[in-house]
């Protein structure tokens, strides 16, 4: 079933008539129009066939037949568009997906916060240091991070630079995946340094060993390569925040009879921009991509029901994912009424848990961090609450990196507040380092399948 917005009622530009929150204030609007027109002539980053394939996988996850793993940086940076950083991020996501596959016994849908995660919502439009006030940093798509007037003025040319880097990133990911990097027969491709000397390494290696043995057995018995083991799909996602950028890559595809955002497979809408009459909701109702909405403690049952009615009026399977980010101390209160509210609509959704954004805190010296135990606790509670209510958690959403950063505390190595200064590199939110990310996947797998602990 496809939704066909009436073309006289919706167009990639109709959002412009509404209030759009969290948009940069560009000093020169003609320059923005020029860039949008340039962008709209460039070839797309993704294809409609891939988008629809992901949508049908999300539909399977809604039915409990697959599980979504979405992860990557809070904000990708242009400077980290390097082969090393991209390969490491892909490696940790592949490792986590293998652990989850083993623990949950379901196909894992792998989605990076990658190849376009360059625009950030901010709690304030300006930042003040001493007696200087400048526009806030809104991500590399908009302005630059250093605190100078020149760097902080939104520069439309950065949309072109971001588009190019998104394409470079996805091109490299595709080449790695097509070249056999993601082959389940060769998990040694994904070994990161720590695999040889980490407290989590043994648990991981045993899972990998068991999977290899199972694959060998299947292939000996059937005389064929195990289906899907050699090549995995890998999808891109980003917060679809910057509407001129998203509009520029929105195309009418005659053969599909629909509008597609071809800048990413799977955009999401933050709660800050999800007011029913906000321009974002207007834009997202018209495209065919699967989309997600972030839900925080302030989301009401009525608001959510209205969002589903506007964004998925025909209750199409695979269209909607709800990414909940309440915090370990609020989920118990916030999630059940929303599960009930969605159930009352009869509209299919995929429930995912983002255990990062509701658990952000500041240390005594003012550094933003997140505690491993709170992150794990929110995910475990999400699984349990869904199960208790006859629903199911179908995905997880993490901020992580393939590097050895020290931004979140806790985990097997017991990072403390004092460690944060050692390798704190995020420009926005604190990410799990590779070891913490894998440990989290192992703990989720353990909690959901008691047999893992004894692997
Ligand atoms: C994010 O995902 O980086 C983000 C800003 O999240 P939220 O809008 O849920 O706070
Ligand atoms: Co973030």
C-alpha cells in the first residue's frame, strides 16, 4: 500500500509556509536558494529500491521478525570523514549486530547514524562565553565549531560540502560491504585493537566462534552457502532537521508514483521539531521513506496519536518507527501510556529504545557525560515493559564510535569522571566507545537470552 499525497496539497516546498523550528538564520537567503538548486541537480546518495527494501525490513521488525540496530555519532564531523573512522564505525556496528543476532535469534537491520548526520538541534540559538555572544554551533552542515564570529555564521556552502561527504562516506561503506568486509564467515575483518586485550573480548570471541561453527554446519548439511551470510545490507540515517537540505534531494519518481528523500534511507524527526503544525511534520508527511520520531517524557498520548494520523494516515507497515528516549528513571512512567495510545490507533509501529539522550548529565566540573549503568538499565526496562504489556521492543538506537574515546563513564574498564578529560572528542553528545558499545550489546544479548552468559 503506498500513500499518495495529493500533489496539489503537498509538495517538497509546502513546509515553507509553516513555522520551522531549529533552522539556521542565514544572512543571505539568495545564497541558500542557489545552493538548494545546485543540490537538487546532483545525483542522489541512495535509491528508492534500497529505501523500500529497508521499509519492508522495518515492517518485519514491527511483526517481531527482525530487530533494528541504529548507531553512530551524535554529530558526524567533516574532519572525521576518513577511511579509518568510517571503517571503525562500521566494524563496531557489525560486531554488535553479530552479538544481537546471536542473542535475539532474529535478523538484525543495520542502520548507521552515518553519511549525513551533520545537522544538530540546540537548546539555545546563541552561546555566550565571557562577554561575547555568538550563534550556537548547529553541526558541520550549518556552521563551524570554533567560537569565533566568522566560524559561527551559518554558511550555505556547507550544505554542498556535507552532501559530498555523505556521498563519500556511503560510497566507502558500500565498497567495503560489497567487497566482503561484512561476510559472517570472516569476522576477523572487524577485529578492533581491543579484541585482544579487553575484559569483553572472550565473551565476544566465543560468540563469533559459535556462529562460525553453526555456519559451517549449515553449509555442510545443505551443500550451499548460508543465505545472507556473505553480504549484509547497511543503511544510512540522520536527523532530518535542516529542511532546505532535505527538500533539495526530494524527487518525484514516476515509476514508484511517489516522492522520495534520496539523501538518506531513513530520516528521523526530533521531538523538538515534531509539533503537529511545525514545518517538519508537513515535510515528512509527503515522502515515502520509512521515518522515525523521537519521543521524550513530554510526549502525550494525544500528540502521538495525531502524529501517527498525519504521518501514516493509511497505517502502512514499515513506515513508522518510534524511538523512545525517556531516561532510566522516567521510562517506567512514560512508556506504558504511549504503548496504550498507539495500540488504540491500530497503526503499526516499530518501538526502538534510545537509552542515550534521556541519561545525559553533567559532571561536577560541567562535562556532559552518560553512565553505562543508566544506559543499560533503560534498555533492559524497555524490553521488560514491552513484554509485560504484550508488546515488543524491536530496536535500539545508540550514540557510539569505533574509537577509544572517554565520553561515557562506567563499563568493564570502570571509566570515571576523572577519565573524561583523557580522550573526549565529541563536539555535541558523549558517545559510547567501541568497548562500551560491544559490552552493551553483550549485556542485552545476555539479558534476552540466558544461554549467552554460558557461551
Ligand atoms: C540526537 O539524536 O542526537 C538528538 C539530538 O536527540 P534528541 O532530539 O532525542 O535529544
Ligand atoms: Co545526540
